[in-house]
C-alpha cells in the first residue's frame, strides 16, 4: 500500500489526499486499482481544452502495470465536491473497471500518444445533457500535448444509474476501442455503441457472479442492468447467430449496419476465447465494418482449440466464424466468407483451428 501512495503522490495533481481506495481486480487477482480523492481544490483550477471551463476538483485513478509499476490512467475533473452523492469518484471507479476489462480481456491499453495514456474526464454543469469524446490538444505546465478527453454535460441531469453507466461506457468506447465507422446514423463511429453494449454486459456478468457490485456501475442494480442487457444486447447477438455476418447490410450504412456490426462483435465475444475476441478487434485493419467479419475469422484461425456452447440453445443451428478450422460435435450446413452455419450434435462444439 505504501508503494501505491508514493506513486500517487508523485503523479497526482497538487493537493493533499483526502481519501484513497484500493480495489482488487474483477478477476480476483492482486489489487490493481487505486482511486485518490484529494480534499483540497486545484490551485489554479484546471481549464478544459474544449471550452475553457474551469474545474476545481479532481479524482485520480491508477492502474497496476505488468512490471509492477503504477500508472495514472484517468483524471476525473469536476466543478463540485459533495460529501454524499459525488459522481466523480463513481465515474472514476467505473472507468477503472472498464480499463481492467480492456487490459485483461482484450489486451488493450490506452494510446500512448495521448498524454502518456491518460484519459481526462470533465463533469460539467453546462452544455446539453449527454456526453462527448474528443481527441484534442491541451496546454499544461507550459507544454502543449495531445489529449484524449471525455465530457459529461449538464451534470444535474446525470442521475439515472443505468443511463449514467451507459453514457460512461459509450464515451469510453469512443476513447479506446478501435474505430469502425461510416454508419451515419445514429452516429458515424460505432465504437461508442459497441463499448456500451460490451461493457455493460461484462459488468452485468461480473455482478451476477458476485465479483462486482452496483457501486462499480454508477450504482446500477443487477435487475435493471440485466434488463438493459437483454433488451439492447441479446437480440443483436442472436440475429448474428441466426443470419451470419450479413455483409450487404454492413455495407449499406445506417442504423441497420451499426446493429449488424455490433451484433457480430457481441456474438464473437460470446463464442470466442477472450484473447481471440480482443485479437479480432485489432485485426480489422481498417475503419470499414465490412472488414470485421474476416478479422474474426482470422482471430479464430490463430487460436488454440476451444469449445463453444450453442448460443441459440441446445440443438439450434447457428453461424460462427470458422475459416479453415475443423469442428467436432456439429455438422457444417453452409459456408460463406469464412463463416459456417453449424448444426450441433453435442452439448458443446469443439473448434480446432488449422496448425501453423
């Protein structure tokens, strides 16, 4: 714990430390997260690069690195500090849970090009209710640097736990997940929607397993979070399992293309090993959604053998990325673009990728 405090004191903004919270990983491994809440205002206040609004308070969030060092990963700036119901520590805590998911499940860190992998979050009184992510430039300590920023506007309206969790996850998806775009509606880039669907599903799963709590998801309780996931994630993954990647839909743009892209990703997250799913996101190689189904196939072909439970239920035929892999416990009914429609003949399907 002393090492954490020494590192935090060296990296945080000026001001004494009022509260420090150390958290174990969702995976049950060593304590990987430290939240530091100084009890003094920033002097001078921090101006936001977006509009110059001033922020007097900060919560600093640190993550343990593979080499044992501890690195600042988020600064959550706010214009208020409350003894009870302060949203800044909640936002910092949830973001660190998502960071931990990224590192352990996706092998994905923040981009080093943006302020040494720090994501700055601004919780503002002003602006239209909602969120925004921006890659920007900021001057701090006399130095101009590229920054990765998230804004939550109209903080007074930021009150519903599930909606708060969704907004935080959405903007963090824009900040860190590989960009896939061209959808036009409801927005050009799909990594925000993918982020909210993936992260809230993972939070729900870990909460259901008893490894995380509502405080890790902006206070969202399990029944409400579960209902949101079933409504916004399950149907898209099931559509991908029933129909395959639907390249013509992905190429058309618009909401249907975004749903198809997110559905393919959610299905891949359901049936692939964690490392293979993370690899699929990095293998896309472009910002075109039509390239993602092939990236999933490539990730499967790089994998070790693994087993899949039929995502649509026992005995129900489903599509999944296969490439040149062989299967046991299922019959191949159809092939298209490296994907295969499988008819399960056993409780689990074993996938054996081609050898090197």
